[in-house]
């Protein structure tokens, strides 16, 4: 079952964190992290977005690794997250932390897959991208229990030159 959210991707990012995580991504946004659309720190992940406006986010808490459906998306990344608290927090970068969406999971390592689509249409519409479903960026987050493994860029989207 999915939980659908509308989150403001301020500074082109959505945060996925342990409820007790620090969430300081400032120095971790290297040039490579920006290119990968994924910033990994202790206690949190920041998923890059193509737009700096509201994006449609669906969160799926799973019991096992989902099927590979990368062909349905423009950009797909995965990373491990240590969920010490057993509470996964999903929020916009500048959202008020106490009001953020929370999801119960087993306290241990989890794997998070971030799959993004409709990126070209969203970038073209820019600040008006969330005005229409045809131009809204979509981010699907899937999380499941898994041992630690390194981040993986499964499918890379490169913004076309304008």
C-alpha cells in the first residue's frame, strides 16, 4: 500500500531519514552527489529533484526487495539507511520536522530506492510544473529491510541541453 504525499522540494531535494538522524546534508552535496541525485549521510538520504517546487511523492514500505522496474522511470537510485529508531521520516528539505510523514519499520538497516519520472516535462514547465499532472515530477520511494550495501545509481537521467 502506498502513502501519497505532496512535498515541496526546496533546494531540489527530498529528505528520507531516521527519526533520530541528524539530517545535515550541507557538506555532503558534492558535485557527484548532485549528478547522482543522491546525497548519503549517517542517518539520512537526500534525493535530488529536477524541480524546485512541489513534487508528487509515493512512499511504499515493503517486506522485501521490490521487482526491478527501472524502464518505467527516468532516474533510479538506491542506498542503505540505518534506521536505529524504527521510524522513517520523509519530508521536504525545509519542512517542519515534527509535522513530517513517519513510517514504522524494523529498527535496523533498510534499503531505500528512489525512482523518479516525468522529469523532462517538469523541467520544461519549471516553476509551473506542479500546475498539471502532465508536468509534475513524480518520486516513488520504496523501503525494505536489507543489510547495508553501498549506494547504487541504477538508471541515470541527464537533463537535456537547452
